[in-house]
């Protein structure tokens, strides 16, 4: 099914926290800035707390709000379901929506376990037979400098990939008074830094190299084991009660991996890198050169050309602000910068285009499952004193 009814693609977003805000910006901006093949309508936002979801609807421009996602998914006037809830509800909502014939965009990590991710990938495959599309929100694939990095590797610009260094470093857990929000509870988040930000660097490594991680050896650590309990469950933080509770996820995960082409990868995902705010870095070393990206300087891509004359060798900085670069020409005149939120618009552009034209789409739920398998293998390795663990082969 391509979206050819002539009416706008009507979106329901389930959840309305930080990612809900980011996705709302994407849904609003993309149709204004890009020539989308279909019009988009922000139809309804769903959340359990009626007052809070009503405020979110008014603030982010959703036409309606609702408190029961099942009722919304059952509606004939909804074409696409965007899931921005914590990981513990991704599988149930995504499978129900796909089975109801709705296109699904689901935030990362795809699920809280390999079993859930497998069920979601299977539902996506069933739905695909009816033309229904599913995508995971690994939004950083759509930062123009990252898209360019991927394209340059695919074109052979740096030769064969030999080594990758990927890290995602934040520091918001260094403060022991940060309360026990849902991201610090295994039953809601699945894992800690590993699943939340480690998932991004595993996905980016697989995306930019076009290869899968086949084996890993790693360790995970919870540095602060008890934190103040929240009065009520709410976003990242909230007001603490004075009581302490157990942190049940990792604060940091460090692991080594092998790609199927043999290249070695070092990964670090941490919420304990004092002074690092949102430092996602990836550096790919090839036989003919290297490419390096840093999210804190997201309009730049660093390139080293090993084939250049010796006196000219050294990393150079490409300013990814030109019309020749991915996504950039729709925004501002050449030379003007983009930010964190633009990836969410680019995600909408690519998803709506794939729905309208029935074209290839990434990252698929199978890609999300592949990441989930790597995360599970890291946890298994950590439990086995960092032994090497093979990553199960992705479903065919
Ligand atoms: C929190 O650690 C977080 O918001 C992640 O959940 C996002 O995926 C990442 O984009 C920024 O950090």
C-alpha cells in the first residue's frame, strides 16, 4: 500500500516526552521545508496523563489528544503511528499498529530484549507484504555529515575499512542527586547507557561501514548503585521523595567488536564522562584514508587522504553546509548551519517518501533487531567476565 488516497498522511504519536517534542518538531518542519510527496497532518498525540498530554498537544501543534493508544490505533483515519514511549511498550504498540495496517516509526532502541525485537521484525515483515512500512528512529543516520560519511565509505573514498572507534559520552549521571527515573530502571529501559546511547554507536558503525558486528567482548558497570526515588514516574527527572532505590541498569559500557569484514571496533557508551555533554564520535580508518565525525561539531566531517602528496597530508575539515551535501539544500543558503533537531525532519522526509513511492527505507526493524542482538551479546560477555560472544545472525 502506498499512500495514494489523496488525503494527507494522518499521524498519531504515542508518548510526548523529550523524544515526543523532537519528533513533533520533525513532523511540523519537514512538510514546510521539503517538498514532500504527501501532505502530513499531526492528528493526535496520546499519553496516559490527560492534562499533561493536552498541554503537549497544544504546545507542539497536534490537533487532538487522547489517553488510550489502542482506541487510536483502531481508528480508520490514522495512517501512521509514531512511538516515542519508553522501551517497555515499544513491542506491544508497534506490533498492534502494524497488524492494524498502520505505518510505524519507532524510537530506538527498538525494544528491551532480543525476543521483543524479533517479534517486531516479524510483524514488520508481515506488514510489508501489505505495503505497510516500519522504521526505527536511529535519527543520527540523517545528520548530513553522517550521511556523507556513509556515502564516502560506500564510494571507496577511504579504501577498505580496517578499524573503527565509536563512542557516545554524556555526563548527566555524575551527579548522585539525579533521581531514579525510568531510564535507570531495567524493567522500563531494558538497559542503561548501553541501550540508550550504545545503540546509536552500534547502529552508526553498522550503517556507515555497511557491515554487521559479529562478535563482542565487553564490560558494563553501574557506578552509582542507589539514587533518590521519584515521587511519581516522570521523564528524565522529577521531584525526589528522600528515599533511595536501586539503579538496575548500567551507567557505562565499554566493548570491543569485530565486523564481518574483519575490522576491529572499539565502543564506549557512558553517562559518566564528566564534562562530555552529548559527545557522539565515530572515526573510521581505511587503507586509503580516514573519516571522523563528532556530534558536538555536527556541521563538520574530518577527512584524511592517505593518497595525497606527503606535504599535504593531515586531517582536513569539510564544512557540510553546501547544496551538494545530503538534505542541506532544502534549508538555508549555502554556508548556513544545521542542528540537533534537523535529523528529525530528515527522518520524516525519508519515511514519508518511502511510504508514498514504495521505495527502500532504512533503518528497518531488521536493522533495529541487529543492534539489539549486539547489545544482548555485550551483556552476555560482561556476565562471562568479558569473554568473546558471537552475535546471533540476524533473521533472513
Ligand atoms: C538521552 O541519553 C538521549 O536523549 C538519548 O535517548 C537520545 O537517543 C540521544 O539522541 C540523546 O541522548
